[in-house]
């Protein structure tokens, strides 16, 4: 009986053409659509591996990876601010990998990797700052702001937009930056005074500068490269590196634990860290600073060496415990105040 | 009492089940149900295509299914009335289903899912994947055995069709609504380390951000629960009023441009919701056209007044009034003129007739329209996303509780429960208001077919309201279409076709026509998935409505509650609960096109149900009884008598589910995958990127596609012929397209 079955099976498989083993990679991308497309199509061209790409914000992707943990669908998660990547590493959702490309990377990228037990790595970096709409500033006779402290001036009441730190990694980075810059009491004091001038807490991190570009608010607190991108599109946006110093994010990449195509994921990982690939970010109008030392930097990109960067403690402020504590404090002490 | 063979239907399902168990792959395929590659993957003996029987050689727990499948043979030669017949079928059906579920949940990807099994058998090296076609049809056979057994016992007058339908609806609603929501709520009790705690739940529930009433007492803002409730009540009330105004204008004023108005009121529902929000920003935002013009004339400082309650309210009213209109038009038309004629014969004036006869008879429609507006507003996600400013509502809060940096599925579940409570409360209030009065006006008896005109003053008021709203809608749509041609709004105001070329460009290459535009992929997927889900939604919705209105059975209340449940749950929660529930065996669907189709069917099913219930409660039961008396069975009656009279309801369900599938966003955003990306999630991505041009251009194309589709549905479904003369109100669905 068993023999008969086996013969039949053999016959069956001979009669039917065996399908080619698909060479696939499922990419979860948390950067801009254009940049994501560039990476997906670029990798396809370079390797012949078929890329299925889904673009979602880093928070959404984290939620998806977490939900799918028992049966992962994605292979690699590229882009998006570092905190959710660190959180994924902390919760064991990503796989450790040491790329041969590490020698070419900036120290901040390696530091990010080490903080996560090599489960994530920095691919680009961007500093926090703000941008303002020059036309609206003129119309409202406002002085050009240069420092964080300028945003607290009473004449800016109703002119500033920032994301809600509960929903946005960018705004949480702002909160954490203020705490590190002015101490916990000073930082919250700053957020309270800022609260008075804020016209809306947006849900998404880069929404404030997009609103500023469209003339829906005067100032938006965002990552500087997001503000530069609006200027590059032709909107009257001026980008400011705050004089007191500022925090920064490290856009990251992680291999998803239990990936169905782990070898291809590693190929993508090495490829994405190469200088050539990182130099192409500008084509997608992305102005972050690349993590490969040899990659070309756009002249429009904010020059990180000219910006006063704080020594941002990613391990501490990226942990869920500290995050929950700070967010609760912000909810209780800041968001309830009258505006 | 012997007879030859076995009941015909039972034989059919026995053979189907057997064939499925022996021939079809028992387990699901990695790439989803629509992928047919299993045929070459060792089917049916081994590998991913192995059927239940052959997979059972390695996985012995599958073999008992065969026993349950063959069991009905024991009823061979017995009559339906024989107690052994029903007992055998009941045992085979129930036993098979229970076994199927038990083994499915007990053994998962990593062996035993339940620790007591592991304690009993020791750790075993076994695993299984999600169920596939084989399991599906085997389960269907079991379900039919069970319902045949029940019918043979005399349940619902022994009507096999009705019992089978009830069983089917309960099974699918259970799997695709109840099960995921239960899983989601269990997540609400879960703490960070994976254990369960009631105190964590209570702490989350009592949150000030949900229930604060600070805005009433001069504080900054109220809790999201109150915000949502206030918004939903206002939107429900005003959309019902406006919908009624339009329905009356079209049917009872002798208005000549009904065709135009009907087409107009369709516009907002075939628009991706956030597009209306965008247009409102372009008009009324701080730098909006209207705002800056007014500021230029009056010298006032422009403000951000539109962000918050006002903006969302306006956008939702634009979006949901047409839904109210669609619900009300059927009811307003369906109110039999004979009642109104009777009132006028008794010397009631036009106003008196309208107030005391026509309006009360429209109650079911009004209540349904309000309920729809209320729930739609509660669940709406797109408009609050772009317009709500600091006026937080539940649906967006839920979304950001899950995807935001806070990432708290528990909080999302708690917020969802609050939302559910509100919507269900509205549902019960509606039932309470309707009471047990009879609204039957569509009988087999003849009438003149003339609806009386409304009193003159009322007509003028209606014309004025409808006129203003129509102009406003036109302006909004002009902005949308105009905006799709503007290069960069507010910056480079020159007109260009660029956005259309980028989205829907075509080119010729060596393989022939090449769809080079960026939007084609998501466009085809969307079209395909919407076209598949619309007829399925209408079918299951109307079947359910038929069971609810025309049949009485134990547990009908609970049955109705279940079928309405998915409507009360916001898409966001459906999305996340589907991911939580259907990512792991026994039902593995994430990343497939099927999960999108299923989410649409069960999310939109209540609209089919409501439309069907509203129309069917106007059909006199004597029509069915006449058919049954003449010897037709319940299936024939349903198909030949009720279905043709339900054409408006069928059309409403088809149009609504198709349109919703094309424009839905909140559930979709969680369920799209690389392979199956939908138009709305693609557009949201462009909006996020400040690329309004492409987003609006894509939306404009979607609007025209939906127009064409609605026209097509009308041609396919046709119009119910009521035998009334329509020379007075010469507007109908064909004319409305």
C-alpha cells in the first residue's frame, strides 16, 4: 500500500510541472513611500529577488510585527525611528545579526546596534528641530525663532504645532530631549509653557511641518530633515537647529524573528548598509544623514556636525518603562492644562 | 417504516464532505486560499496539498472526521420522521463540528496549545497549520447534518432551508465577528507580561481621558467618550433630517430634477471619506480659499476654526446624509398612498395628513437612518484623522492606542467597549421607540399609486434647505476635481495632468501595454476585492433579514444582536482583532486577499440586514402565506416573492457594500499586505506625504469608477414593479443613476 502510494505520488509529481522555488523577500518599510519604492525596486534590480513591500509608519509596523509574532509574515523591517525597533528587540520580535558592513558605519549606528544586542542597526540619523512658514511669520509680524526658548514667547500663542507624544515617536523624542536638556522638572516646565502656545497636537510626527508648508500653522516641531524636505518641494519653510542643542533619532533596520526568507533578509541588510545604496536617498527626496561613512550626503541635509547634539540616552529613554512613565506624567501634568 | 436510500440533501452533503476530506487539501496554503499552487505541491497525497485522509496518516487526530462523515449512513432507509434519523444526523453533525474545533484549537503551530494536553500526553513533536478547503467543506457538511437533524426534529416547522440558513449565519457570524472580538477583548484584560488582570482593566476603563466632563465646568476638554457621543448624536440627527428633506423633495413635491438630486446625493458616499476632509481644509483651513477671501474682505484675522468639532461635523454630514437618504427613499416611497388617501378622504388637510399619517409610517426608516448616521459617525476614522484638531474622538484614539508610540492594545479594547456600549444603547433605544406597532403598508391590495403633495410652505422650506446643501456639496466636489489638476495647491497653482499620469500612466513596451502608473496595482486589487465582496455581502445580509423578519425561532433576539454587532464595532478594532484572531491556526488568513473580503462582508453585512429588514417589514406577510398556501416551500417563496420585492434593498446593499469596500480605510489599514494593497491605504500614504495632488487625482478616478459600478448594479438588479402609476413622481432608480 505504501509503495503504491509512493509510486502514485512520484507519478503525480512527474506529470505536473514543479513550480520554481520563489525567491522572495517581504519588506516592511517605515520610511517615505518614495524611498521605500526606491529600496524595493533597487534591491530587485541588484539581486533578482522579488520584493513584496508594505509601507506603514513605524508604530503601525511594530503593531503588525507584534501581532504576527506567532507566525511572522515579514522578513525585514527597514526604516522608521529607532524606538519601536529597540522595543521590538526588547520584546524578542527581531533577530540578532552582525553584518560584514559594520566596519563602514558611523559610531552612532554601531551604538544603536549594541544597545539592542545586535538586533537592530542604524541606517540613517536626523536631528530634532523646528521649521516655520516664512510667509505666515511675516503676516503675523513674528520674530524669527532660533532657540527652543523662543517658542515660549507669548506672541507665538496659537502658532505652534507638535505631535502628541502618545501617538508619535517624534513628539516623544521631543519630550525626552527636553528632559535630557533641562532636567526632568525643567523639561516638563518647558512642555507646560509650550502647551499654552500649541494650536494642535497632531497624531503623526511629521504632520506639523506639512501643515506649516500648507499654511495651516506657523511653526512645526519636527525632525529637521522633514522640514528640509518641505523646503526642497518649494514650500516657504525655514529650518531651525535650536541654539540650546537638540536630540536626534536613529532610523533603524531589523530582521524579523522567524522570517520565512532569512537568507534574503540578510542579503538585503548588507545591501542596505552599503555606501552606494545610502547615497541614493536624495533621489527619493530624503535628507537624513546616512550611517555609512562613505555615503554621499545631500547639500540640503542638515549638517549634524554643525548642530549641537545632546548625548541622547537611547537605552534609557527607549525602554518601555521610562516611556510609559514620561507619557503618563505628560498626560497628567501637561495635557490637562488650559491653553 | 423503511424507504430506499437516504434523504437526497443528506446524500449530497455526505458525498461533498467525503470528497473534500479525501481530495481537497486539508490545510491552508501559505499564500492564501486564492493561490492554486497546491495542485502541483504533492496533492492529494503529501506536502502542502495533502487531503484530510492522507494528512491523517501522519496526523491521526484528523481521522475521526471520517467516522463522523460516514455516520449518516446509519440512517440509511429511514424516514425523516424516524427519531433515529434525526438522532444520527444530530450526533454526526455536532460531533464532527466539535471534534473539528477541538483539534484545531488544541494543536497549533508549536504542538499542543493547551498545557493540560501536554501534561496528559507529554510533549509531542506535532504541529499543524491553518485549515484549508478540505476542512472548510468538511465543516460545511457537518453543519448541514446538524441542521437537517434539527429540522427532522421539527425545529422551525421542520423547514430544512430555514434551519440550514440559521445554522450557516450563526456559524459564519460566530467565526468572523464573535471569535475575533472575543480574542480582542481578552487582549484588553492582558497585562504587559501576558498574564490576565481585572484591576488593570478597571484602571484603564476609569481613565480621565475617556470620561472627563471638564469642558462642561470650564475646564479644557472633555473625555473622548463624551466627544464621540455628542458628535454622533448631532450627526445622526442632522443627517436624518437632511436625508428626509431630500427624500421628500424627490418623492412628494413634484420636483422635476429628482434625477439630478439623486445623483448628487450619491456623490459623497462614493468618495473616500478623508477626501471630503481634505476639501474642507482647502476651503476653510487657515490658508483655505474661503477663509483667506473673507479675511481679505473684512480684514479679520484668519483662524483655525474649522479644526475640531465643527469641521468633523460638516464633513460627516456631507458624507452620511446620502446614506440616510438611501435608507429613507425606499421607506418614503414604500409608504402606501392608500393610507394617505384614506386620511384625505376623511378630510384631513395636507399638513395634517403628513404629520399624523405619512411621518409616523416613516418611523422605521427614520430610526434606521438615525442609527446608521450615529454609528457611522462613531466609527468614522478618515474625517477625524484630518480635521479633528484637538477634539479627540474614540475611533482615532483607538487607532493611535494601537499603532501609536504607546502601543496599548488593552486600552484600545477598553475604548472599543465604550464605543460598543454607545452603539448598542442606540440600537436598543431605536427598538424601544419603534415599539411593536405595525408599519406594514405594502400589501397585495391595490391603491392609486399617487403620493399626495406636501403643503406649500413646507415644500418651500424643503427646497431651500436642499438647495443650499446641494450648492455646498457641489462646491466641495468642484474643489476636489479642480484640486486634482493643480500642480501644488497654494504654491504652484497652474493646471496639469501630471498627477493622473503619475497614478494611471500607460505605456507601450516590448510586451505590449504596460501599466506604468503608480496606482495600478492597488487599483486592480481594490476593484477585484470590492467586486467579490459586494454580492456576498448583499446575499448574507438579505438572508439574515429574511430570517429575522419572517421566521420565528428561539434565540432570535440574540441572533439579531449578533448580526448587528460588527457594525457597532469600529473598523479599527475589526482590523486589529482580525490580525489577532486569524494570524494563527486553526484559521490563518493574514496577508491574504480573503481576509480583506471577509472583513468587508462582515463589516457591511448589517447594512444589508437593516435595508432588508426595513423593506421587508413593509411587505405584508399574507404575500408569503399566499405563496406557501399554494404549495411553494420557503426557499421558493423567498426567491420568487420576497427577493423581487426587495430589489431596492438588494440594490442598496450591493451599492453600499461595493462602495464601502472601495472607500473603507480603518480596518483596511491593518489588513493590507504587500501583495494586496488597497486604494485607500495607498492614498492615505500619499496624503501623509503631502502629495495631495496624486491623492485627490486617485480619489477622483475612484469616484468615477464607483459611479460606473453603481450604474452597472442598477442594470443588473432592475427595479421592483409595484404596479403603481409613477406619472406623478417620475423618478426612479433607473433615472437616478
